């Protein structure tokens, strides 16, 4: 397989989960070029735990700014460095199994889409009910706005072509960046594909605020609908 890719991990207070993820990445058969970890103003040892690994590009935000701001900081570096063709984004809390990276790469090798998004099977018992509800609603609305059937619009496990990141306009600081990225990429006519990934909930702390994040989600949808 001749796909080249970098990895971007936004990390907020992820000292407990991050070392395992990084270790597993270094054990992958098809290795990434660069690995960007963005420490989003963590108050724990997130930055320090990366120093055990030599090939990490650590980006530190002075204060906590949110997942969107963290991703944007990493994307900026990826665009400057021009090392790899693709960028794989994954969470730092252990909900995105490193083994699934191979599935993204295999899919990208045979499919000429530009944006590959993870698809979690949202089963009751596996995922908290409130998250099933909010994920389903946002996927339906995002699909409706873009005209592309997006099964799991909030999933942050994604593989993107450089050309997508070069042309989308990303402004969000919080979780709404997941929606913004999809809508912007769809507007530009990029093609989507989806990769099944396991649903992992091990009692990780969730920072999603249901009411606030739903309001913010609706704002993005409205803005993107009326913005050319
Ligand atoms: N919550 C939160 N996460 C951040 C922030 N900055 C970066 N992240 C990272 O964003 C990723 C997702 O955060 P989560 O809070 O687990 O969000 P989620 O996985 O969409 O939501 P759950 O399904 O409830 O786990 C993790 O890798 C975090 O480390 C931030 O300011 N807040
Ligand atoms: Mg999570």
C-alpha cells in the first residue's frame, strides 16, 4: 500500500490513555509519517507523556481552547509540512482503536473518496442513550443539509486528503468543527466514504454539553446553509 499519512491527535487531559495509543501507533505495520499531538491546555501530564516517544510533534496551546481549536492548530502544521498525502485524525481518550487505522488505509487504497469518516454502530447498552439520540439527530440534519448520507457525523475518527484541508474554511473552536468540516467539504464537492469502527465507551469522561452543544450545532447548520 503506498498511501502516505500523518496522524493528528487533539488531547485534553489525556495522560492516562495517550501513551497506549502512541505505543500502538508505533507498532502499526503501515506507519504514519509525522504524529501531531495537540495538548489543548491540559492540566495533567498530557504533554510530558509524549516525551517518551521520539517522533512526536507536540503542539501546546497555552490555555484550553476546545477540540476545534486543537484540530485547527494541528491542521495548520500538517499543511505547512507537506509530508504526507492524507491526515488521519483520532481522539486521545481511547475511544478510537488504533487497529482501525488499517481499515481506513485499506479503504482509501481502493476507493477514491476524499473524506473517510468512522461509523460507530450506536447500540443501546454500548453507547449512552443521550449520545445515540444526539448523534442520530445531528447525522440526519447534516445529511439533509449536505445532500450526502452521513451515518455518523459526530465521529472524529477521520482520514482526509490534503486537498480537502487546503480548501475548507474552518473557524470553530469546539466540537462543532466536526460538522463544519463535513458541510464545508460537501459544499466544495469532495467525495465521502465511511469506515465501520467499534463503539468504545469505557466510562471515559465526556465533555459534551448536551444543551449547549446542540444549540451550537444548530447555529453552524444555519450559518452554513446560508453562507455561500
Ligand atoms: N472535551 C474536550 N476534548 C478536547 C478538548 N480539546 C481537545 N479535546 C480532545 O477531543 C477528543 C474528544 O473529546 P470527548 O470529550 O471524548 O468527545 P467525544 O468523544 O465526541 O464524546 P463522547 O462520545 O461523550 O466521548 C479527545 O481526544 C479530547 O482529548 C477540549 O477542550 N475539550
Ligand atoms: Mg470521547
